[in-house]
C-alpha cells in the first residue's frame, strides 16, 4: 500500500530544513507494517491516488489557513482518503472546537473566543477568569505563533490579527508543565511532560521548552477518555492537558492534524502508530 505524508511548503524556510528527520521516523515505522510512504508538500497536488494521505508534517498550514482548507477540499474531491478524515481535520484546524468539546462535557481550560481581539476583550477575560494575567492566541495557530502573555498595561502588538482565544495564564506551565498524551486507534500509547523555560510560558523547543517521558498523571487517563468520547474515532491524536485554576486537569488542545508523536522520547511508539494506520486501512 502506498501512502503520502504531507510535508511543509517549499517556501517555509523555518521548516524545510528540519522535516526530513521526522519523516524518516514515520517512513520506517510505516514500512514495518507494509506501507510504502512518500513525502509531498501539502501545498502541491498529489501525483497519483494513494491508499491514504497523512498530514503528519504539514507544518505551517496555520499561516495559510484558507489555502489549507481549500487543499483539504481538493483532496476530498480527488477521492484521496485522509487519516484522520478530512472533516475532522477541518474541525480541528480552528481552536473554536474547544467550546464544542466543553459543551459536550469535556473539561476544557476556561476560554473566551472573539472575532477580533481588543483591549476590552482582555479586560472582559480578566474579570471572567479572575486572573490579571491572560494568554491571547489565534484560533488558527501553531508553535505559539502570535501568542501573548498579557499583564495589565501590556500592548497587544504582535498578538492575534484575526479570530482569537483568550485564556487565563496557568502557572503550572512552568512547574509540572503540560501533559501530552498520545493515542493510536483510540488506545493510549505514551505521555510526555512539556515544561516551559524559566521566565517563559511557551513549551515549544524553539522557546527553550523541554520534554520528557512520564507516566500519566493521576486522573489524566480519565480526562483524555472524556475528550476522545466527544469526537469521532481517531486513528491518532495528541491530547494536551494542564492543571487548571481549580486544580483539576483541563484540556489545552486536541491535536488531530500533525501532532508531534515524541518518537525521540518513545521510539517504540512508531510501531504502534503504524499499526493503527494499517488497521484503519483494513477496515
């Protein structure tokens, strides 16, 4: 079976130099279950029909959201099978999905969604969350792009320029950190803790964040299963949890498009990911 792995656009200099290491790990894992992978930029038409298309390295799509959504429509029209399904990828593109998950009973970080961020929105969020410090981020984003930590009097310069989310700043991000839980075929695989660098609030490696493999924290499996129960079955998913204002674990993000699988922390998990993809194709 031939599968396509979507990769960054050729003009994305930040990503184009580093995606090959991620790709090689995925390619080797998929080969282990009889799937032959090939890389293709997410912005370009595919040269043939594939048994499956995996957007695992479609980094940078958030910077060209309309183009990304149009690409998903084109892949559907061509009859290309997406893993996860294109409808799920569309839904997961805009973090407004957090409100839907909360309405369906999942425990979510308190969130205010706005169409265009203003100082009044920030003040409204501070009052609603009883938190002087808040985080503002685009609804379609990646890698903490245009994400701000805002104390009273801080400028919105460099922040979201379109639809945005505002959330309370959660000090746990630089303490115990976020917990990323990986699920393949609906089954828990492994988890890692991601901690921001001292003085920062972003857990990504480019900002000095660190990750390490850990056992799921108490209660984390139950919260993750609540989240998964609210969405269609997913072949792969990463569920990011963080300690909320009430001390309970809350959903920060459900990543069903191009999650980091943390294969450096859990090398054996590549085989579990590949087996889940193969099982989905054999349904």
